[in-house]
C-alpha cells in the first residue's frame, strides 16, 4: 500500500511540473497550447539518448534536455506567436503532430513504436535513485524547486508583464513592452520546464515510447489546469491532485479495468463541462477562459 501511495506521489510530482509549465503559457500569457506533451517527450527522449548512447550522467543530461527543448520551442513560437486564438492552437497542434511523427518514425534513433527499454535510474555521486521511495524524494525535490522558480517568476516584473499581455495586449504595447519577445520567452521557459518532467518520467518508468507523448497526453495536461484553474499558483496544484487521485479511487470499488478506464474519461469530461458552464476559471483559478 505504501509503495502504491509513493508511486502516486511520484506521478503527482511529475504532473505538477507539467501543470506549472503549461500554466505559465496559458494562465499567465494567455496562449492556449496543445503541444505540451511534445516538449514533455523531447525532454524524455533527449535525456534518455544522452544517458544511454553517450553515457552521460542524468544530472548532466537534464540541463541539456532543458536547453534543447527551449531551443526547439522557437520552431513553433517564432513563426506562430503573432497568431490569435484558434490559429495559434492549430499551430501548436501541428507542432505536436510533427514531434509525435518524428518520435514514431525515426526508428534508427528513437526505436519508433518499439520504444526504448532499460533506461537506467538517475545516479548522483554514487547515490542511485533505484527504488520508489528514493525516486519520490528526487521527484519531490525537483517539483518543489520548479514551484519556487515558478512562484518567483510570476511574482516578478516579468510575471506581471505576462499578465498585462494576457489582459490587454494593446495596453501592454502602449507601456513599451515588447509583446512578441515576452511571448517567445514564456513559450521557451514553458518548454524547458516540461522537459524536466519528461526526463523524470523516463528515469522513473525506465521505458518510453511515442504513445506516452501524443496529443491525448497534451489534452490530459490541459484538462488538469482547466479543472484546477490557471493564472495563479494554487489552481494547477488543485487540478493535478483532483485529476490523478479521484479516478484512482475507482480502483477500490472493484470495477474491471476496462470499465474503470472509461469511467475516468467520463469523470474528466463531466468535470470539464460543469466547470466551463458554472466556473470557467476552474476550481481555484484566476484566469477565466472565454
């Protein structure tokens, strides 16, 4: 039972990092993206390839993954950042499809649909995070560090500028803010944070394949912050805990796996419909979707 609880806490830590990354983009900058699973996958694959093919330590591969994910984010942010609403969403959807296609079809590098098994657990100066309790400590520390960085960032002038851009771009432009630059930076930081979650996930599961980073995963991450709320710090936390823990309670009802899986999807859908109708800003959010 304790192992199961710790497993849930590890997954919660990973999804908290993802939720914070998307919250910066959606809740603070006002850019609705469905490409987050793509950057999640980039972090997972880059860290894995550096560790397994080049023999680089996980804690060296991790910052490399962050930097490369931030650089790759420019491929979608620079040409599409001036797009508005549905057009920007379609641009991120296209990027998500491209990333999934590359991961699935570049078999010589990613092993495509066969996936990459046997990923080694992180090792820090001889300390191996080889069991669930130790990995919970690692994931918890990284999630807490991301939380601190995120909190400092959104409370800084940078975060206030992002909020101004979200609320009224013309007013922010009138104050002399370079809107395009701030959006590109926000997109890059969001991608880099998502890469942290990807590297953590790969090291924990010890196996990755493209299906873990599909458009459905992007929608799942987006549903977390929509349900919990965006535009503040507590909203994504509420969303992650609710979306992960509540469906897990179905296991204790003795439902067959096939029924429980469908029931989880129904719960997500029902929560989204109810919240969009009665509380568009989510359970604990600040930014109201329109």
